[in-house]
């Protein structure tokens, strides 16, 4: 111990380069898609919160909420702080996604970002008025497969589309994914902003968003993560529309696939214009068996 204390006393961190570290938080929710038939249960769309940068670099571009980590907080505390600032909520689903550290991802200096994903039901969000000088919007977000080739390697082409809830901003990227065949399955991804777009995402936030969508889609297949986007009580069709909003496609035999996830209750959901249906809640005893 004495040897260690002596070492730490003499230790200097000045000989090592110190990159900056940020937390970026993808805040996902779902929202009803407007339908003229008010007696029909509305379908859902996936949304993400974006902020318009008001300073250089990438001024006036749209970005994922985030900021530099404080010296006296952990990565988890920094992400939770940023989440509370943008939603007014402290207790919600939050998980760390991936570390993005390309050398030139930020024009200012070497910045490494810890990306995070949060899920919250839209009706639970109390406020997004903090940082009121910054413009922020909810964006509908979709990712769908356009073309798939299977030759010397697997090549999948996707469209990643963003459209603000007020219809004023549209951003779209072509995403080309190449996967080597073999055990390692090495993958490379390129992103191309579509020519007609007047706006784009700042830094490499299109990569973070794309990664978050893929992680979310993967996890809903074997975990109850999607229930964070719902109230405590719900109908099967409401649950199905949340899942389909995440996956970007219709899901067949949905009720059967949810057998282990949900439990029927005797309760009723009041105030709905459509016909009452059986009401369910999440099965807290659920256990995933591989």
C-alpha cells in the first residue's frame, strides 16, 4: 500500500492526451397517427426528440440531445441528468448503447460520445422547456429495407427517414450495409444524405440513430422493453401497434407471440371513443428462456 501511495503521489496525467467525453441520449416514444375514423384504434408511429444546434460547429443542424460529462458524475448520472432536462422525468427506461469515437467526428477536438437510449410513453413527458432558447421537435422516424443482395457478400440497402411532427423538416439517408460471409460476419455501413434534403443531422448522429433503431428492434423480440412506451393498462391492439411502429412492419400472429408477456385483467379503460376491449397488463413474472 505504501508503494502504491508513493506511486500515486508522483503520478502525472499531463503526459497523456485527454479527449472530451459526451453523453448523447436517443429519446424514443410512440405517437398516434391521425385517422379520420375516431372510433378506430389509431396506429402508432415511432418518434425521436431532436434539437437544433444554436452554435458552431454544425450550427442550425439537428442533433440528438446531449452534452459534455461533468467531472464529478458517472456516465449513467450524466445520461440521467440530460434525460431529466429534456423530459422532466427521472424514472424511465435508459440503457447505454455504444461508444462512438471516430477521430474526426467533431470539428472542435477529439470527442468520444457514449450513446444512450431512453423509452418513454408520450403522455408521461412533463416538459421539454428546459434550454428554451434551443429549438426542438419530435420527429417521426422510419427505417425500411429497400433492396437486398446476396452475392460475394450480403448487401442490404435501407432508407432512414425523419419527418418533424409539424411537417416542416424532412431528412433522409440511404444506408448501405455490407456483411462478409463467414463466421466473423464483418460489417461495414455507409450513409448518404439524399440530395433533396435541405437539413441534415449534426456530427455522426445519423449513425447513433441508426444503431439505436437496430438495437430497439432486436431487443423487442426477446425482452419486454416495448412496454415502457405504454400505460400500465392497454389492449392487445394498442400493444401491437407499438410493436409495429418499432419494427416498421406488420406482425402476424401477434397475440400468440405475446402469450408470456401479458396478463388479462378485469379492469376497464375509460374515455376511449372506440369499442371497449379486453384489457391487459405486463406479466411481471415473465422470464426469457433461450
